[in-house]
C-alpha cells in the first residue's frame, strides 16, 4: 500500500489584529501590524492507504484547521502536503451556502468537485435520500438545524465516493439513528480500503474505529502512533486537564508554549533537508554530527554498511518497531543518510546507514543529570531508551508499579517531550519513562 496523506513540517499562520484600522494599514503599509498566531506548527505525519487516523486534542489544538488543509479548503503557510486521490471533508455546515437551498448546495458542491450536469442529476436523488431531507431540500439552508446541515454535508461527501474522507465532529449532532447510519457507511468505506481521518471528542468512537491517533496540542504534534499506545496517555491528560481551573489551564498553556519556544530557539540540529545552495557536489561525500532519535517508517527500505557501499544491504523490515539513536548524517550522490545505533554513540551499537527519507527523526537534547524523585501513575510502558518503541520495551505496562517511587538520574528532551531515566525503589535496572507516566 502507498501513502494516502503525507504532511511534512506544516505551518499555518494567521495574523491577529487589534482592530479594523490595523488590518487596513497592513494592506497598504510596509510596516508590520498585528500579531502572528500559529494555528499549526511543524506538523509531520503520514497515513497509509486504508488507514483510519483519529485526531485528538483539547479545543484550539488545530484539529479542524489540519482537516481543512488536508481537504484543500484552507491553504498552508509553509511546509509540504500531499494527498493521493480526491479528499472530502464532512463537518457541520462545511462548504454550505446559507442563502441557497439544499438542492442548490448539492449542485454547487458537485460542480466544484468537477461533476457534469448529467452526473449531478444521477447523484442527486441518492444524496437527498441519504440525508433524509425530502421535505426540506428546496428550503434555504439557513433555516436548517445543525443536525440537518450535518446530514446534508455528510450525504454529499459520502456519495461522491472520495479516496480520502475527513470527518470533523459530523456525528456529534443529529439523531442516533442517523449517527448509526453514518457509522455503517464509514465501516463500509473502511472495508473498501479507503483512508479516513476522524476528528471527535468521543474516545469510545476513536477506540472502536481508528487504528492510529495523532495528538495535537496548541498546534503541534504531541504524539502519533497506534491507538493502544496514544489514547491511554491522552485519557490520563484529559483527567488532569478537567481538574484544572481557568487560571491553571492558562498557566499550563503559557508554560507549554514557553518551553516549546525555548526548545525551538536552542535546537541547532539539522534535520532532513539542506538548502540547495549549500549542498555538496553530487560526487562528494561529507559527514556531520547530529543529535536525533528516529524510527524506520518504511519496511521497503534498506540499511547499508556505508553510503558509498551498496553491497549486501540489510532489509529495514527486520528493524521495524524499534527506535534508534542517530549521531551522524552523511551526504552522498545527492542523498542524505543517517547512521543508526542502539546506543547513544556513533561507534558502539551501530546498525548501519539508511536514507533519511525512510526515517522519522526527532531532535534529542540532554537537559541535565540532576537527581529527582517522582511517583508513578501506573500507566503506559517503560523503555530501555528515550522514545522507545515496541521492541525497546523493558516494562509492558506500569500498572503494577502504581504509586511506586521513581528515582531519576537523567533528563532528556526527545522531539518536544521530556523523558526521564531512573530506577524504581528496590530494583537495580534503569528504565526510561515519558514525563506523563510520572507525577
């Protein structure tokens, strides 16, 4: 299966103005007015064809903005996005014109999607029947309830038979009978191997329907992976969030954004791409140190003994589901290679070299070696390295260690999240844990 959605270092920036005068001045003056606001920043993920990806995050995290960009409704500010096939967004009143009737909206939306008059005429009865709006189809959409608008938008989107379907809270309104009907249609699409993105506050639906979860927090990716790995952490976070008052939530947001800006400011690692004007000549070979942790994203890749030696490559599929340290990068024949190792070393624990396009890399910073003490919350897993994967697990589930003391000896930052290295009272072996496993 190929990639259905590829999002790479995506930003969406808006300018916030204090008043209409500032907005007007910005159009005609070279001076800068207003304040930059990033709805999305450095978003990076991929969806295979046939996968169902759930977007989670508290309000204001950028879930709907990302859905709109993938659907082609809103343009990105920076970064790359590729969607293979036709994408359709289902959201309450998405793309509907209030002054037009339901029938006019069907015709307008299908025309915008490239259907001709004969095709529209053939599709229209099935759309109206699915939306259950027979008596109201010739009434202005502004007279519809939110449930009726959602039904019309859903009916149009599913009947055009898209390759990628994005559902943004469209099942949170309307009656239970239509919600079940919609879910049945989504299961049909899933069986047909269509790619879907599901945005919902219903974690039950997420567990039932999705295979992977993208967790967004204030516009950036906090985590991405299988449902059984990400949702338990998100559920724990939600419980803590719901206990916070308005002041505590504001302080949490401010601290998160300040820490993020500090990491961005201090990050001197070079990831993936080098500006064209600085690239070495194609025939030259250069190496440079980096500080990254990565995972292999494509089982079709190969691992080489050296970028200049393509003999006896090892299949990357044997190393899937592991995380590796990356301490060197190389440029050779217009390609970027990374040296992956099981130890935090460019000498010991070496696996080999792999092309950067087949790795998902996260920056890695050593913060301190201070000793601290935490209490385990009894959720998640422990690993033999920060940013561990399934093959790196040392503890499969921490529930039996709940309330046990955890003595920390190292603190690292991987991507945007702190990881702690330490041991539990009475045990000599060290283990790595993410910050949200501790309290």
